């Protein structure tokens, strides 16, 4: 066999190893936060590269939960915040935010 075949095989193995390593970097996180006006809401530890998995609004949280609304599609991650500019206001509610951490400092 030529060296070229071995080099190709080694390159494929390195690519697979890198793909596996990247998959391993997804760390599930969650945080319960206070709702607020549409826009930036603070979420400790989230970054722009992270993947939002779920944002659930617990309507009436603090007294009694009267409804649960899935707001996931409205939000994008930022540095220490999630943002739903021009989205649903969640004032008086709690939000359960679940995300996959994809970056390490």
C-alpha cells in the first residue's frame, strides 16, 4: 500500500475523532428566571454559540401556575442573555430555560 492510502485513512480517523469530541462538548444546562418585557432576559452562563433547547413560560408563577406556554421559537441566545425582541412579554411569570452549552472558556 502506498503512503497516500495511510495518510487518507489517518485524516479520516482524525476527522471522526474531532467530530466525536465536538459532540461531547454539548453540555445540557437549565435555569429558572423571572420573566419580563420582550427583549433581553438574563441567563447566567449562556453564550451566543449555545443552542436553546426549550423556553417554557410558567404563567402565574409565584402564586399558582395557570398555564405553561412554549416560547422556544421566539428566543435566540446572546452573551449572558436570551432575546425575544418583538416577542411575547412574560412579566409576572417564570421561564424555564434549557440549553446546550457548546462553548468552553
